[in-house]
């Protein structure tokens, strides 16, 4: 089962995803994809870690999520945007190669037996047009990956101002 949770910055995606994971398991896995770029980012990571108690197994993995055994487990992957950033930077802003590598990794984890994946991503293309070429390229990468993830997800929820709006799955049109 794949749940995709998407929305804008500070829309409530992570909180919703964490609550969902705890509804589905007494001991979910939290996969943090963030790279520690600077002290501000480290503070953000620390704040997120404080939100999780002893029920969680925390794993930090920047790119190769397929190295984690998700079989028979509930896992929250937070988030696709930071995960894609790692591919994008390592591939010197090559959108095609980054998308290809990220899709390959996703398919490897999606095919693990009896895994329940809750994947958090950002809708960055709904905001201001990126001012730089690199920003526009990353927005394209994020948009294409989000479309790929949504097409493979069993359920897609769009968070709007803290309110979950189911756009794919049971009791929705899609």
C-alpha cells in the first residue's frame, strides 16, 4: 500500500503522515532523507526528531532507500523534495538522470513485499515561478516525480491549510 501525502510548505503534511503511520502500526519506521546542509537545517532536523517518540525507528538515508528492508512494515518517508535534491545536486542539476535514478529507487522499494509506504512530498509548482534556471529545472523534476509517485500510489492526499483532501483512493473519483 502506498500513501502519497502532498501539499505546500507548512500545510500539515508531516503531522498528517505521522498520525497515519501510528494508526497503521505501533512501531513505524521514519526515513529521513534530508542532507545536513547547514546549522539551520540541523535545527529543522532536531525539531522533527523531537516530534517522534520511542515507538519510531529512525533511519537517515539520503538517496538509496532500496537498501532499507520495508517488507511487512509501515514506513514514513519524509520527504521526496529533499530526497530529489540529493540526486539533483549529485548529478550536477541533470533533471533526466535525477528523475531516472529516483524512479528506479522508488520502484525497488514499492515492490517490497507487504510494505506500507507513506510518502511525503511538496507541491512546489503551485507557487511563484522560480527566478533561476536551476530552480525551474528542479521544479520540473519535482513535478514529474510527483506525477510518477501519484500514478503508482493507492491513495493520494493533498494537504490544504492542515486539512487533508483525498484526491485518489477509496471514496474519491480517481
